[in-house]
C-alpha cells in the first residue's frame, strides 16, 4: 500500500493542509523538523509503525501512544494534526503525508533534494562539493542531501536530483567501457 498512487492521492491533501497551517502560523521550518523527527522515529521503530497502521488497534490507544511517545517534542499543532488523522482513520498514511510535507517545504524554500550513493561515507568537504554541483545544476538556493553507502560502487558517487542521475561511480564507468568495447565501431 505504501508509495502507491492511492497513498499519494490520500497523502497530498493532508500534507497541503499541514503546510497551509504551518504557513499561516509562520512555522513551516519547525513543522519540517517535527516531520523529520517523526519519520526517523517510524524508521527506527517498525513496531510503532505497525501498531499505528493496524486496523484492529483502538483509535484511543493509538492516540495515547502518540501522545506518550511524542510528548512535548513536537509542536502542539503537529500533535493535534496527528490526533486528527487518527480520528480520520488516515494514520496508516502518516509517513506518506510527512514525506509529502517535506516535498512541499523544499518547494517553498527552493531546496533541491539530492540522493547521493557513495562507496564510502562522504566527508563534509565532499558533501559540500556535491551541494555546490547540485546548486549549479538546478539553480536551487539550498540542497538537502540524503546519503547512502553502497560498497558495490567500488568508488565514486551516484547523484540523483529529481529525474536526473549523475553516475560518477567506478562501477558505472566500467559498465560504460564494457558497452563501448562490446559495440561495433
């Protein structure tokens, strides 16, 4: 059910409503921080995610767990929003709603999302070089990096920005050489 067209169609209006509330209260960045924290919590605790998504768990139990787990760590408006989507029986779409909110926030802030896959963990200087290259490529004011380590790349990086892919990995270079050697001149 996750990441499907239906999920997107359900998540988008809720994310837009959260963005409208955030903009009206001048809290867009704060809500973005809360969204990131909640997504991290869901990623680190699959049990919590399964509990919230379960249709057999009572709505009041879901609300109680959310209030207990989040406490005062998130803005009261965000907490109330979460309780509302429990009441609306849309809590199973929480991750999708929050990811969609982050996308809207990046649009508002003119921030590009760059997914970077590297053979080893990147240093801060390397991350800044990637940010500079993405800014030059997209014209964005800021760049948000999502980094992943994949030792199969052997060396180098793969950068994904929207639909553009820059493959500067050793594996990619070897594949291109192989294709050239295998094709007739």
